[in-house]
């Protein structure tokens, strides 16, 4: 359990599936997903980002901290983030099971809604669709939604108080795969170099998986060290990372 913001209004936790929640779940241990909790300490409201594997465990952590869940945010539709079938190899619980425990809106990027509904079985009336630049309020704290297609058509990142929760758009090392259904290498390049350009170097990147030794790093450090930022043009990027 990492990255709780102390001494200010923001409540922020980074949970590692298979350790902090879903302990002993072999699929969670293998996939090393992060689940994030973001809230307003003064109002006690919180949202969860990518609530896969252990919905009751997530709610229990919030309750122990005196927080209550008021919504969920999905970075993208893949089963290890929102639930569903993991390529026929395993069934992962997610937003459908969360809704069975508590009725909250699930915030998704508009282009992702059909994919989320199809993969999880959740009906569209439970999905709140958004465009890039929209804000989701948790208490009085705004979370800015940034549409970052490439890994999936409706992938989105969340910027809150100098923290970027990036899902599978960007890792400390590398980025999300672009050879899957709905992926687009050219869009990924644009997302990394243009759409995320609004995120300052001093912001801290919190990725969707623990694919590196550290669970987070500044965007400045990431831009300097991550190989996906080395190409200086789309053509060079596609030569290195295109499918």
C-alpha cells in the first residue's frame, strides 16, 4: 500500500493487486495491476481507479480510512482493469461485482463505453461517458480526464494534484501494447508526445502495472529515461514500436 498523501486534503492510495488487495490471488500476483483510491479527506468521498480483482477488499480499505466510495474510473476496457474474461484463461471480477456491492457511476471515455459494456456485461445506464478535458469531482477535488488512445480507442489518464494515473498508456519503462484489438501505434505516439504534453515534468507518474523496480516516478525522469520518448518523429517511432 503506497503513496498516501499526508498533510493535505487529497486522499491518495496506490494498491498493488495480489498484495494490498486480492492477496493470494495468483492471477493478480502475475498481472501486478495497480488499483488507485482518490478522495477528499474533508468530505470523506472517494473514487477508485480500475477496481479489478477484489472489490470488497477495496471497500474495506476505504471504510477503515473513514472514506466512502462515490464512483469508479476506468482507464480502459481490458479485463485486468475493469473485469471480464482474460483471453479465456481466467475470469477477473471488476466493475460488475463492484456495482453489486454499491451503486456508483463508472466513468469511462466515450469511445470506450461499448468496449467496457461488452467486456463486463455492465449496462450503459451505469456508465458515465466523458470527453478529454472533462473533470470528475471527488468532493471538492477535480480530477482531469485526458483521452490517450493507442493502447485502446478510449484509454484515458487521470491528472489530480500533480499526479498522473496513467493506466496502460505509459509505464515508467515502455508503454502499453499497440498490437491488440483496438490498438493504434500512431495514436499512441500522439498520446505520448502531444496529449500528455500538458502534464508537467514535476508531476508524478503512477502506472497501471508494476513493470519496474519503482512504483512511481516523475514525468521528467520518465521522459528522460523511457525509450518510448527517444524517437523524434512519428516515422522513427513506428520503426521502433509499430506493429
